[in-house]
C-alpha cells in the first residue's frame, strides 16, 4: 500500500534530505560571502566529512547503534568515489556553462542504470526506463539555456557524474551485501573520505593559505558549526534513502529538488519564466510521479 510504514519512512527520509540540503547550501553560502570570505572549498568538504564521522562515532558511544564493520577496501572505494565526484563536479561548474553543467550532472541517472546493468546485472522494466528518459528531457527543458563547454569541462563533468553514480551504487551494494545500516556504513566511510579530502587540500595549498589568515570570528565558527550539522544530516539521509530505496530513486529525488527550487523561484519569487521552463517542470514532475508509481506497483 502507498501509505505503508516503509513508504512513510522513505518520504520522511527524503524530506530530511531536502531540508539538510537547503541548510547546508545556505550556511555554506554565508561562509563564502563577506564579511567572512572563507574561500576554502575543499577544506570545507573535509571538515563536513570528518564532523560526520565524529557525530556517527558519538551516536555509537551513546548506544544509538552497534558498529558492524565491512572490509576496509569497500570504505576506501566509496570514499574515493565521493571525494572525486565533489572535486570533478566543481571543476565542471568552473569550465562549463550552467546549462552544460546541469546536463552532465544529471547524466548520472543514465550512468547509474549502465553501472547496475554491467556490474550487478540489474535492469528495470521498459516503462521505468521510459519514465527516466522523460524525466531527463524535462530537466533539460527546465534548466538548460545554453550548452557552452570545453573538452576539459566536458571530461570533468562526465567523470564527476560517473564517480557520483559509482558512489551511490556502491553505497547500496555494500549495505546489502554486508547487511549494515546507513549509519554503520557512513561513520567509518566518512572518516576515510575526510582524510582523502584533506589530501586534496594539501595539493591545492588550502591549508597553507588558511594558516596565513587571521583567527576566525565567533560568527564564522558558528556558521561552520551549523553547516557541519546540516552536512551530517545530509550525508546520513543520503545513505538512508539509498539503502532503503535505490540509487536511481535517490537520483530521481535529487532532480525533483532542482526542479522544485526552480518552480519556487518562478511562481513565488516571480523570476523570469518561459513556456519552455513550465513545460519542462511539468514534464519532470509528472515523469517522477510515473516512476514512483511504477516502482510501488513493482514492489
């Protein structure tokens, strides 16, 4: 049934994910803007990941869950994919136009399907593939105004989407194979990812530049703390949604966040909107509902 306990929990997890995304983006933006001007992107990623691991450890110490380890190699693979996805997607945004960035970002839906089919021999029905194709078309109509890109930008965007897809598929696969929960996987994996992100900071000399800055203000520390808490909830809800549903469902929910944000801007904030935008939002929303219906019918 549509209102089963499992479906209600899934909806609540997706709601938590959306709220955490909004909070994380808002606090990160405030940190980057004057008067703080905290321009250390990779260091912030490392801080979020290490804080996530620390919060997971505290939850374990207070008896909220019991640790159940998986092989270290699995943690390292997921961590490497996560850090690579973040770095490459940021480079894609730098080298490509916003339109091309969005196209490459959401191509991970198709890449997830390919990885699941080639690696896990997992496939979906023809109608599910049709709903996903219609969703991608709707996103294209909604977000893309131009497709300017360079070869470097295209390769970075494609590699970033592939890394993100691999990260999501691995997250589901490891939870299934080793029968561990979202938080049991997230706590040790986030530690490895945080260390890898610190390595990226060393390569980009962000740590050296940080040492040359004056001591941070209390307001900056407060924003960083709030952002770290939102990042913990974001990471936890991501792993929870993927573990309870599938990487494809998580990617579809992510596309809805994008179209929903744009629809809010068009309808509430009165931002400029074209007929193409509205057709795209309608197409993306209806195809997402169609996908959800097909998946519930399939069980």
